């Protein structure tokens, strides 16, 4: 049976259609459900095998991107979300969804780190919204979404608050040691970005584009692999007519259907 | 301000932990661009004020969990007492560190404040009543006088239209209730003489002329009564230029110069019908599904879907509050597309500003600096488009001193819908349903209210004339309305734009009739008079006609998507528009008079001969010593030609996943595309569409008639360059003009409208929508009123059957051949060559627009379809040299170019021409390409090289040799070795 994805839809969510398309190509069905419908308990979370927090501007980024939706999650759905995460089901938060996962403490999710909120996604170092294609190197072998991915992923970023920041560099080392760094910004040939704009588009520490929880089932990332699931979407299709954003979704969907 | 006895007010100051806070650094850079070098450091901090029965633990909880990010910020909490003890913080002129605080005026939309209240309640603080937000700036430097601080505050840190500021600490103002009132005034028109009638029109800022006032007076006589204020206001709005386009619908008597070689009709009985609309009729394209009858033009797309397109201007609001003006400009045009039951899928923006480097001393009184207007407008478009999740994919930015006081902001929106999904079946008995935002005093009668803004200290609600938009509310409208459309829940739809409910409901009820109860309209705050509710231009509202049986389903949908829905009345079959306020009938107008009673205007147009005739050229002898290298670099660095990458990357052009040709293309994704190509994911076919535009006010200054031909050709040719089928290109017109009561201005308009007709018919490209903005005039430093140059934006929407035939402009393969194709007839009239070196301007006429162009485009399209074209770029500003440079920069490949021995190098390189492309063709496609194009002018002019140089040769002589690095540095406005002067 096709795994079913639950796509959370808040006021201001806008890349729900893009990720639904990617999941469909990867072999999952999906339902996009408004928060209010979830608050009214009209949906059984347990009917779904994948949870998606898509991109957009939930609550218009008021008080910091993702902050208010994170508050909603903690207030209304903490039990359902925790159950989903604890069950080891694939969870992905893209762009605004990543911001929500971080600001609600679900990511990085290490207890030692979460106790006193040590990670955040803040304003891009360039003080600008930034829309451009970037190259990502899948790193984590613990993360079920990036495990065994070998090819560089090309896809766009489109965000103003994607600068992944930790209070100390030690915490970044911890993430690295625990294999929680899922994706990093690199040059198109795979060489490290080294913090240099625009290869690293926002100033994120250690070029981090995405991280996972210690369990490896929750992935948060700023870039949009869901916008490179057809060759026509790529500005480099003449040289590389691929759909390099798709394998990550195939990984998540395959995991969901196997478990 | 007074605070209720029990309510406490807490202030939260949120500070970035890092010294390198990007936002603060951005403000510092802005002060330096305004030459305020005394300021050496700025710290920008967020202020939040909350009011209610809070205690300290509540405040600490808000601070910890809501108002700051503990990783990057720290927060300071103060319980405020009034008057503020520290109101004079840092008020000593001799200190090196001083404070300015800024807050929104009450009544201005503050979505963050609304969310603080909602989130506070979620956090278990139900006593939190209200909130407001602000900014604190701590300025450091030497010589920080009060005068300097006021200058910085007014010029940069705040905008009086929507904000107040204080040197030191600001006292917060919370939106408080005012007395509700139902006052309806009577407007006495019967018995007034001409002067009296005009006095009423002027006092109520109705902009109605004497003939129109007479028509209203006659109506009062017929109905044997006076009008209420709401009736008069509705008439003024319904009959406004904005809503009925009376200039374009006017009769025009034309006076031409007998020696003018061009000929124009001596009389138009209806300018619009005889020019723009006549062209659409004559072209008679069967793929046009709707033109000029709805909120947006509609064309056939892929067999099962239709595309809608509309472009609007929002000039005056953007001049006084750039962020809000552009923000609500894009919001408004998106609603036009929602108003034809489509889902918005792409946005365009074309902007005209004064020069960014204008010295402060040359800035007219009361005008914002062009740099500030530009950054505010771009931020406003970014905010709305990105938050709506609509890719902003096409645009242009044009700089000219004539736009300093009167910038232009053109915003466009494209929508996609299943074919025939926009219903027009308002049925008597249908409910009049308002969806979306609440109604406030927003935008009432434009600018009047900004000058009448109450003193914030009184705590009264001000009616700011420009609003900040709330894109997420509008996003909710799209979410709900696409579902409601698919379920067939409504019979008709229209948007609330200018004129608000009066215009939207009035239009929907114009055939049959309608009754509205104003007491049911949801208000942002009480205290609005009936006419204010009816006329309010509050953003993010749509009106739909809903049969009673569908109300429950619609209400459920709205509840799930958290969109407010209000039932304000019913459509009727009475032939009258009636509005109630409680039990009182406050408006009762005959539809026939309301919508058809306006007398036609009559204008005079004087057409002057252009100073230089089209195609008129002069000898270039004496120009032989022009430095070609320097000229090319200066052209590339010119603000109109230079890279717009920084702005383009502020806009999300990827969301919705359909952007095939992006605004930037090439090896490093930084080449300037001629247009954008979108393949909507919702379409099951390979169909795609192109968006492009044409605009050239520099040409408009010389000859509005020829300018019009040239910009239509430009928009069309850009679409063709990207791969659009030339027989499937529709265009839109947007005129920004001066005061049409001045015969020369009207003469310019007639020339342009006539050329629109002729060119559209010749290119067989129908106009499907358009808009005009008049009275774009300003007081010059010479004390005289000046009109902006005649500015016509042509936006093109072209369809292609397969996205795979789309073409980008970057050179792709070393060794390929470069062809210059089309009728190459370069001239210097209105050229950018003249702009970069005005002291040595070459005074000529505008370029020809060859009549062969449309046939040539069709032939070239065949070559594109057969995949014979590897790259294509049109020749436009800066001519052949700039086009070559752009293709080389985009592909990071060199070129060796050869111009003819008989050519004048300067003219060939920098003269401007219509109807030409530079194309890359691989050697294996050479003969196929040349065969296909054999009937047209095709010149093999060069070769793509792997080295990083452009070389132009004439015979054996190299006349220009320049590295791509130098070109890129100039074009990206980086430092150039040796400089340009």
C-alpha cells in the first residue's frame, strides 16, 4: 500500500503543492490538512505514515519565522507530534517547516541541547531574502531521508531566515559526531562551501543546510528539493538533465512503506 | 496617553546579541548613502508594548516564550509608568550616543500586534488586551544634533504617513474605540449654480467636472430629493477615472501639424473603442476568451486551462509610503486574478524611479529619496509576493530624473484556472458575501486622510491613506476560493479594490439590483460613518454571490481555512442599489443612472511633430575618436542596463515549481533573461507560457507614436526570443501619462493609442486588458508643473506548446556560430549611448520598426521549434555591443565578431534597433538554419570562443577587445581597474 503523508497547512503555508507533487512522484499519497481541521480532531494522525511541515510563511513570519506555528504545535498537537516522532515515522520540515521544528525544540532534539534552546534559524547574514539554486551534499547516514544518497542535490533556496546558528561551536561538533548533520551547502562539484556566500547562501554555521534528530527520522532543511523533481525545473538542465531533489523523497517514502 | 486604571503596560526591548547584526548594518549603510556620515554606528532593536491585566511573571513568560529568540537575542522588560520617566533618554546633544524610537500610528494594520494578543492567550495570559510594536535605534557618532536626528528619522527611519517617532523614548498608542456614529449628511445640489456645483465636487474631492455635476443635479431634480453623502460618494467613485476610464472613453478632437508626415484621424467619438478595443476586434483571435470585460484578460492555454493576466499601477501610494504602496499594489492586482476565479501563479513588476545617486540637496521638499522609494517598493513586492507563494518572474527597473517625485510601480499577476470556471450568474436572492479582511478607514479618498491624521497622543484612530497589506489574509482567500470555485459554491465573484464594497457590490448588482445592510459589515474598529464603510478601500476582501443553499458549505470551508465570511445582504431584481444602516435607507440609486448616467467627456488633442523624424540619421564623422571600450563599460554600468540580480533574488521566483526559464540564466545563473517561461504543474500537458515586457520612456520623450510601435515590438520580440509562438501572444497596455485636459498631453495619448491600434493589428497580437493612470505630474524646481514622460508599459503573455522549445540567452558552446538576424537599422535617437555621454549625444530620430518584423518572427519561430537555436537574445538598450556582452557574460564564453567594412563601427555597436536578435547556432545546424531564414536578413557575424574575451573586428583591424571579467565588473557595478572616467 502507498504510504500516506499528512501535510500540515497553516495560514501562510504555500509550498504544500510543491511537496505534494514530490511525494506523489516518490510513490506516496498525501493529504493537505488545515490546522483548524486538525484542531477540530477531524483527522486521525495515526492513519498517516509520513508527516510534512511544508514551506511558506506561517502567520506571516510574525515574531520570527516559524515561531507562532511552533507555539501552535506545542499547544495543540504536542502529543500527536511526539507520538509520530517516537514511533520513528519519517518527518520532514522544509524551509518554514524546518524553522518550526527548530523553534519548537523537536530539532535538533538532543535532550542536552534542547533543555536551554541552543539552536535557531535566524536572519541571513546578507540581511536579504535570497532565492537562488544551491548544491547540497547529503551527509548523515543516520537520517533515513539522506541515508545512502551519494549524488549532489541541486535545488533552490528561498528564505530570509535560514542562517542556522548555535550558541557554541561545540554544539555543532556534537551534531557532527552524532551524525545529525544531514545536508551541507557545497560547490556544484562537491567541494565544501567554507562559509562563503553565495555557495553558503545564508551564513549557516559549518554550511549546515539541514539536520536530523538523534533518532534520524526527523529531517529539517532550508532548501527546496521538492522544487527539483522534474528536469525542466533546473536552470542547468542543458548540462545535467536530472531531478536530483527526488531521491531524498524516495528514501523517506520507501522507509515509510517498508516499516 | 491615558491608561486604564487596572491595565498595566509592559515594554519589551529585544536586542541582537551580535555586534554584526545585519539589519543594523543595513540601516548604517543607508544613512551613509544619504551622506549622514556623522553616524558611525546604529543599533536597531525591536520594541513590543502590551497592555492588560498582566503581572511580572506573565511578562517574563511572554518575553521568554514569544518575543525573543534566546539563541540570538536578549530581552529587557519594563513596566511603564506615564508620563515616561525616561522619555528624554539620550536627549543631550553633546552625547555620542542618542536614541530614536519609532512606532506605527494607530489604525495602521499591525499583523504582529494581532498575533501577540492571539499567542498571549495561547500561553495562558487571557488578560492581555492589546499590543503594539515599534523600533528603537541607538545612534553613535559625533555631532549628533537634534537637527541631524530629525533628518535621519524623517528621511530614513520612519515615515510620517504610517509612523510616529520620538527622540528618546516613544509613548505607545493602542488602537482604542471611538464613539460609533451613524451620521449621514445631506448634499444639497438642487438650485446650486455652476460655481456651487464645482465647490461641492472639490470640497468632497470628487474630481467630477461640471457636466458630471450637472448630470447628478438633474438626477436629483428627477427624483425630487437631495442626495445623501454616501450616495454622492458612490457616484463620485463609480464615475471616477479609475473605475470608468473616462479619458479613454472620451470624444477627442485632434489638431495635427499640417507638415507632419504621419496622419491621425481628426476626431474620435470614443478613443478606446476606436483604438485599443478596435485592434482586439480586428485581430479576432479565437484563443482570446475574455478581453476588457472582466477584472483580467483571459486566453486559452492548454486545452483544459485558461490563463488570466492583469497589470495595474500603484504610483501615488508608492510615492508616499513605498513599502505599503507597492505591497497593496501587488495585493490589488492579485485580487483581480482571484476575481476571475483563477489561482495566481506568477507576478511581474516594472518600476520607474529617480536616480539612486540623487544628491539630498536636489531632492524636492516633501519627496522621499529615490533610493528609499526603490528599497521600500522592492521590499513591499517581496513581502507580498513571497508570502503569497507566487513566483515573481518578470520585470524591469528604469531610472530617470523625471520620476523623482512621481515614481511608477506596475504590478502584474497571472492566473490559471480550468477553462470556463469563472461564473457570471448573479441571481436575485443570492447572498452578498464578503470574505477576508475587515473594514477600516483605509484608503478613504486617498491622501486627504493622511494630512488629517489625528495626533496619536489622543489615542484616536487615524485613517492612514496607505495601508500595509496582509498577504497571509489574501493567501487565505485563494485557499478558500479555489475550493469554493471547484465545488460551484458561488454564482459570481469580484474583488474589492478602489471604491471598496461600493465598487464591488455596485458592479455585481449593476444588472439587477442589490440590498446591503452596513451594520453587518465586520469592522476593524468602531466609529465609521456609513459612507466610510461603503467606500473603504481596506485590503484583502472579495465579494461573491452565493445561493442560500450553499451558505453552510461555504461557512465550513471558511472556518477550516480561518477566513472571515460575512453575509451583508442580497441581490435583487429591483434595478436599484439600496444600502441600509440599521433601519435607515442611506442609499437608494437607480442602476441605469449610476452605471450609465455619466456624460461623455470631450477633449482636445494637439499633436506636435517629433523633433527628429523616425529613422533620421546624421553623419558620424568627428565621432571616430570615441573610446568604444569605455563606452561599452559605461553602458553596462548604466543603472537601466546593469545587473538587477540583487533585486531579483529578493523575490521568490521558484515557488510553485513551474519556472522553466528564470529571470536569471546561464552558467552561473546571472545572465539577464529576455522573459520568463512557466510550465504550471497543474497542467498535464507540456504547454508553457512566456512573460515579457516592453517599456522605453526615453523613446517616449522624443516621439510617443514611434515609441509605442517600438515597445510593442520589444515586448513581442522578447516573448519570441524565449520561444513563444508568435501567433499566440497577447498584450496588455498600461499608460502612465500627465493631465489629459492639457491638449499636448492628450495629443501624446492619441498618438500612442493610434499606434497601439496599428501595431497590434499589424502584429496580430490582441490587447486583452489594460489600465491607465493620468495626472502623473509634479512641481519642478523651476516652479512649473511637469508631466512624467509618456510611459507605456506593454506586457506580453505568449504560449508555447512545449516547454522544451524554450530558449535562454546565454552562449552555450565554444565554436558555435553567431548570427545577427532581423532588419538591422541602428539609430541613436533615445539611445542609451546618448544617456551615458549626454555632452556628445548624437541627435537622431527613433529607430524604424520594420513592417516585416512579424513575418520574420514567424520564420524564426520555426527555427526555434526545430531546435536549431542554442541561444537567443534581443537587441535593445545599448545595441549590438551590449547584447553580445550579455550573452558572453551569461555563458562565461568569449566571442569573435566581425562587422562589415562599410559599417560605421559606432553605429553598429551602440545604435539601437527594433526587430533584431543575436542567436547562437551550432555548426551542424548552420545550413538548416540558413535555409529556414533565407527570406530574411541573416548575417553571420561571429563565433563563440572558449577564451574569456570579446573582440570586434572590422576587416583585419580589431576595433574592440575586452575581457569578460571587465564586462562583469562594470555590469555588476563593481570596481573597474582604471575607472570609467
